C-alpha cells in the first residue's frame, strides 16, 4: 500500500510496539498490561498522569492506553499537555472508559486528540483490533512524516545550492539518498551531481592556482635570485655586512610601504601583527641578511643560488613534520629531483674538494635552512595584514634590530662613504628583497608553504643568470643537466589543494518566485 508516494505495510503487518498503560487502579492496569503483553508487545505502567508525562518525555513509547478518571492529573489534562508538545502530539492515545456511563467524557477525549477508545469491559478481539488499527495508522503517519521531512531536507538543499557558494557536505541529504524509492533516487542523483561539479571546480581552481603560482614564483625567484650577486658586488665595493643589511632593509621597507599605500592597505599596528613581523624580522631581516652578506663575500653567487634550491626540500620536510601539509609521493619525487640536482652541481663545481670549500659549503647550506624556517613563519601571517605592509614592517623592525646589534658590537651601521655605485647597488638590493618577501607572503597564503618553497628553484636559475651577467661566472656543462632536473621537479609539485573551506557556486539562470501579492515572478540570479 502507498501513502503520499511511500510504500507502507498493510494493516495485517503490525509491528511489535512499546505500550504505556496509564491507570491509577493497580489491578485494572496490570490486567490490561498482561493482555497487551500476550499479544506480543512490550508494556510499561504509569500510576498517574504526572508519571505518564515524565515517561513520555523520553523516547520509545508507540501507543498510550489512558484512563480518564484519575486523582490529581486526570486523563483530560494529560491529553491537553500532550497537545501542547509537538514531539508528543503524534503519539496515539486510546482512552479506556466505561462507554455507557461516560459517553460525553469519551467524546471530549476524542476532541482533545485521543485516537480511539476501549471500554473497560473490553473483549480480547476488540482490544486486538483497536490496537492493531491504531498501530497501523501510526505507521502510516510516521512514514508520511518521514517522507515530508525528507522532502523538506531536499528543499533546504536546493535553497543552499541556489543561495550561493556551498560545499556538498552542507546539503545534508545522505539520509534521504539512503531511501529505496523515487525520492531517495532523486537525492542520490542530486548528491552525485553536486559532488561531480565540486570536484570539477576543485580541479579548475587547482589549475588557476598553479598558473598564478608559477607566475608569482618566477617574479619572486627572479627578484631574490639577484641578491647573492648584488651582495657580492656590495661587499667588493666596501660595504660591511651590517651596513648593507641595514641600508637594504630600509630601502625595501620604503618600497613595500609605497606599494601597500598604493593598494589602499595601510598596515594596522596591533600586537598580533607586530609580533608576527618581529619574528619574521629576526629570522629573515636579521639572521638571513647578515649571513647572506658574510657568505656572499666568500662564495660565488652561482654556488649560493644552487645550494639555496635545497630550501624546497627543507620546507617540505618541516611542513610534513609539523603536519602543516600532507606529504605525497609526487611531491617527494619532485623535490627529491631538485635536491639531487644541487648535489650534482656541487660535485660538478668541485666546491667540496678543499677543506675551506667544504666549510663554506656547509655555511652556505645555512641560508636555505633559514629561508625554510622563514617560509613556514610566513604561513602564520594574519590574513588582515597586507603582504606588502607585512614585508615593510618586518624590514623596518629588522633594520632597528641590526642597528642595536651594530652599535653593541662597535661595527658601523650606515655606509658613511658610499659612492654612487654602492648606493645604486643598495637600492636595487633592498627593493628586490622587499618585493620578493611580499610576493612570497602572497604565495604562501594562497598556495601553501611547500609550493612557495619552490621559489628556491626559480631563485637558483635566476641566481645563475644574474651571476653570469653581473659577475661573469661560468658553470660546467654537467651543471646545466642538473638544472634540467630542477625544472622537472618544479612541475611535479603542485599547490596545496583547497581544503574544507573551498566552496562552489552553481549558476542558476532563472528562478521563479512568488511575490507578496501572490503572483509568480522571475528573478535573475546569475
């Protein structure tokens, strides 16, 4: 038999029910309970109206046999209380009454919501028939209510889709899809379609993010790749490590602040933003910048650039260790190729053949290690802090810290006799570093720390190019083959996949709504 499109059992297929007998007379209650139990149902007894309502507040009762005349809360009041509570209103009640003497009471009970009545001098056949009929109607009602609730769930899901960005989990129609009828099939198809659409949009988002990320990596790597060559030129022109670091930090800060103001995003000076910038200033603006200037005075720019490409693998290892991003075989392969390329180039250059060369090689490895830590620090940038403003604040704080360090150590903190040539180098050096840091912050926020760590590969290529252009350095042919491995590894590593925060919008071309006057109108939503 079908009710409202739902398959239900016929009256003969009565299920085993939980029955509550409410009667203040122990003998009458026990007699009725034993008779009902003999029919195969579970029975509980309540000695009055208050006790009955307390038991009904818990789930599990299918039918109530209710005596009308009871001391305290009588049967009429019990029916009134049940009618006031939505969840209890649907529990069927069979009134137990002496029909000849209480016909008006029975009529009043039926008006208050009772399902049926049973005379106190009942016959077993009558009891079985009325209980079976009540249970069958309850099954009809329960199945129909379930059906309507599932229809409402599908309607809510449609509204979620129509409203705008959503995730498939927000539809909450899995229980509807489990139905074995047309409604369940509809829910299953809707769920599958949204999952397919969501997966397609995720792939599209990944392609767009990868393209954007590659462009930004090229920009950031090209800028920071010139740092070793510019640092070596500054050292040859007489610039001290702290002098160069302070000057370039100030220049970079001014450049980043100018871009932030042009973008209309003036930095907000609050404790959270300042603490983030202070940590980044110590790691990158002080430790890395000073160490870079020291190493650049002794090691060729191309060697620094090549060794720095190991930063990508260091970021990957730290991110996996800290559970910031999930490792994958593809990423391990891509980053492993880059690391192998670094080793091949070092062997090709023979930079480890002497004790001095080996020592400076170890010192050079400190640079990518510091940058790896800095890349992970960038992942904690407050989202309301503009990347260019963050880079500017970081470099200002770094310059201040370096001034304190220089004064404490007795070293000069500003180039006092810098000529035009050194001045131009410091300006180019500072702007390149500042803008590279800001772009890297943007990459980390949108593509993840591991993908952003690949800027080291571009930095390697750019560093080699700048070293050859500005300093006339050369590389053996074997090194160029190793660089090909670096490029291959670059394409194997993808940006971080969008997580649970990723949502999609299905464009609804035309929607029909009813206006307040009751007329149907069309509203364009996409």
